[in-house]
């Protein structure tokens, strides 16, 4: 089946630093990937749609300069949290549509970010 | 706009008893419906989906869901719950007349007691 990985699985950083999170589709190509944010015991909030070879599409209220997305190849998308602050602490999850299209999305295991 | 409602924050059942997790949806066109399960500090695992065809959909780990168009519902069911089914369950919908984005419900925490 389709596997999506994320790296790192967790990261702790100081306030003001930038953190990069990678999302990879391991056994399939993904021209589109999605980035979600999840607060404890809450639902997933779609942050942005990552498009290979073009700019990401951000959801309303998400700062594109704060959350930089780069879809470098057909198997890799990165999310960089710039100048991180404690309120950016969250669980970040990426997903990618399967090979049959957008009928099913496959989710990565998530990255826990803690900003001190 | 598309939306999903999971009316129960928590569902508690005894092991061996039937488990039901409720979900209702709202879309403009025809829905694609999904159930995902999330274990602590993990990503979402796909359980099952309804795209078209039979209203009763069977998925992973013995789960099934029934699509009811008149009631706009897609309840998740398992005839005999296991302690290992304890997790957070999300219902999601995609409106086929709109784009490919998924909208998730708030989630239902299932606790199965031994």
C-alpha cells in the first residue's frame, strides 16, 4: 500500500528558530500533498496544499510567510516553520493522494513540534 | 460548503459489545466519505471509504459503515469491540462537485473496557 513518511517524528526548538519538516511518499509519486495541523484532542485543520513545481495554496488565516512550503520533487514536500514561537507548538501531519487519485489520502505519522 | 459532524465526543463500550460511532455530513453535490483512526501521537490510518455502490462498506479491522443518503449519515460500526479499538476516530467528507480537500469531523474518542 501507499506509505507516507515524515521526518523528524518530534522536534524541540528554541523560540525564534526555524524548523523544517519533511514529508515523503515512499512508494508512489505525489504531485500534491496536504499539510495539516492538529491541536491536542482536536480535529485536523488543513493548512495548505503543496503542489509540485508551483506555489503552495494556503487556507484562509494561515500565514504563508510563517509556514513555508516547498514541493521539491514528486516524492518530497517540506514545511518550514519560520521564527517559531510557543504558539506554533502542535502536531503537524502531511498526507498525499493515492495513485488512484484523490479518492483516498494517505497520512504520514506526524511530527510533534515543541517550541520553548 | 462541506462539513462533517460527529455528535459524540466520547463513546464507551465494553469489550465484546457492538460499537457505533456516529457521523453526519453536509455537501452540495455527492459525497465521498471516509473513516480514519488515530492512535496517540500517530498519524491517521485509513479504515474505509464510500465512493459509490453498496451503501454498506466493509473496511479494515472488522469495521463497517453504512451510507444513508436520506439521513446524510455515515455511521461507523463494529459488531464486537476489542480493547485495542480504543482510539480517536475521524469521519471525513469530500464534496465531489468541489475540490479534493477533505473536511474532518471533530473526532470521537472510543474507549473499550475489558
